[in-house]
């Protein structure tokens, strides 16, 4: 859910952020690279909590195949795609490598580290990945209204609807009930 809360606004507002940072001309050419690389980092970070636990428990020797596989696939696909598509091919190779790394964690690393870190892989995919990823649906609904190189990529009413829908999905679907209770307690304490 945290990845979605941080990643979705970066995807939606990538051009305005780049324009402020590097100017309109450069931003108009670089926005697609940022979007692909942000998506790649969202995918890559899906396995980060697991990898952190594995390292923290000293079991990284059983999980090194995943980052090595990600690196090899990232490098290979980036080189092959760069030859055909240029810089966007490199970004796409990074995205492909990120998917490969997560898949390798699920299929290779997690079974090898199950004694130290027991992960119910189907439950992880269903509750930890699929539920929060539903918050991307409002972003997809914005695509017909999308103005790629604009400070506001969608009209303000659509932007407001997107924000409300995304926040609602993240709160009611993306977070488990106990996470919502804990967040409510934290907010109440902060307000008090």
C-alpha cells in the first residue's frame, strides 16, 4: 500500500515534477523514462520486506539467486532492447529485470528460506500485492483524459475524482482491517 501511495502520484505527476526540476523541454522528452523507471522500482520494491527479513536473519546466502538473476536479466534485456529501441529499451530492460527479481524471490528464494522466514506466497500475492495494486484502477480510468505534457495531466474534476477514488481504494481495500485500526490510532494520537 505504501508503494502505491508513493508511486501512483509519481506516475500521475511525472511531467510536472520533471518540468519543475529540469525545465519543460527536457521534461517533455524524459517523462516516459521516468514513468517506466518508477514502475520498475515499484515492482522491485515488492520483494524488499522479504529481502530485508532474510538479510536480518542471516539467510541471504539462500536468497542471492534472486538479485543475481534480476541483474543478469536486467543487463541482458537492457542491452538487447537498447540496440533496437534506444534509451527507452534500457528503461524497459530495468522493468523486465524487476519482474524477474520478484518472480525469482517467489519461486526460488522463498522456498529455500522457508525455515527462517515462512512466507505464504499465495497469500502474499493476494493480500500484499493484488489488494494494494487495485489502487491503480483509478489511474487507468484517467487515461482517456490524459494530456501527457501538461502541468495538470488530467482536468481538475478528474484529478479530484482520481484522488478520492485512489485514497478510498487504498484505505478500504489496500489496507487490511488491522492496518486501518493501527493507522487510525496513530492519527488520533498525532491529533491529540
